[in-house]
C-alpha cells in the first residue's frame, strides 16, 4: 500500500516521476504534493516538459531560504514581512 501523502502525486504524475520525487528532500516532496493537489494541469505540463524535478528543487530551496530568513529576523527582532509564497508551480 502506498503512503497517504502520495495520493495526489499518484493521481497526477507517472510512476517514474513519483519515484524521482521521493528521492528529494521531504520539503520538496510536500511541495510536489501541494502542486499536484492545487494545480494538477500545470504539474503535468512541467512533468511532460521534463522541468518538474528542477522546478521542485529550486522552489523548495527558495521557500526554505525564505523561512530561514524569516526565523532569523524573528530572533533578531527585525520587523519584516512574512515570506512571499507562491503555492502554484511555475509555468512550463
């Protein structure tokens, strides 16, 4: 039986892509699930164009960096806006 978190991936992407996604960081896997749930068409387009894994890696890294910077600002007491997150995958 597959794990419950991958149900959106399995309904949107092909098995080879899912296998490669599961090799990425847990944050990137969660991002892939979010994309598959919220923008399945765009996620399929990225997969078909061969850009899905690169887009996931880049977005996961950028979001993690934004979260890290936000935490640092909070520790320092700096007033700063929250991270600007774009939930949908980039256009292919």
